[in-house]
């Protein structure tokens, strides 16, 4: 079998008896590729203590035209808590503090097309729970969603804490058109 390389050159490739193409390939994660080529990967750093139990402490709304993908989180809590992660929340956050995501490409001055806020109790209407993370007291927890949590334009993502404890977290978000 001969494969053209896009520059008019062709190369022979091996096909196995199982009808599989044998190749040496170099792969990179979607996030790395987007960070290198588009400079659209960001860190959202949360440092919040809820007012009470089951309070909404983080709000992310995609205000751009590209999909916003929540890819991973790293969490530490001063006491045991469950974090409820929801999408499709409605309402206007109460007494929020605006967070500015940090671009993970140090050469970029691009800003995230999103409204990102934290607060002790943002008082939004509950949405659809997509994940629940149990964090033991003074334990560091990391999680990556292989599927990502995808927010279209005006889509929302929120984090709620079951306990009145300090929650420190970093969420990795990026923007992508889905192609």
C-alpha cells in the first residue's frame, strides 16, 4: 500500500494479516496541541470556604463561540467533603468574586471567553449532576475526565460542597471547536 504525504511523495506501508496498518506515530494530547497551536488552555484556581453545607462555591459560564471543556481538577480540602459537579445551572450568582483564569502558555496574552466566579454560597438553581467527588480531610485528590465536560456557548458548570470546609482546587479548562 502506498500513502501520499500531502507533498506529492508516497511511501510504502505494511499491512498486517489482521488488516491493520503498521506505523510509527507520534501522538500528543488534545490539550497540549491546543495549548501549543491556539493558546487556549487555562487554569481556574478556586480557594473558597462555603457558608454552610451544600453550598455552590464555583460558577463557570462559557461566553465564547467555541466549546469550553472542563478537563481535570486537583482538589484539597481542610475537612472531609463531597463536591457535586453540575451542568446546566440557572440563575445569577449571589455575592460572587470574579476569578481570572491563567493561560497555560506563558507566551500568550489570550483571555478565556468565560465568566468564572467563586463565592461562599452563589445560590444558583441546581442543574444536572455529572460527577461527585469525595475528598477526605487534608487529602489531595486529582481527577481527569476522559470525556471532558463540554459546555457550549452559554453553558454552565458549577461546584457545590457538602461541608463547611476550605476547598482549594485547580480546574483545567480549554476551548475547542470540536474538529
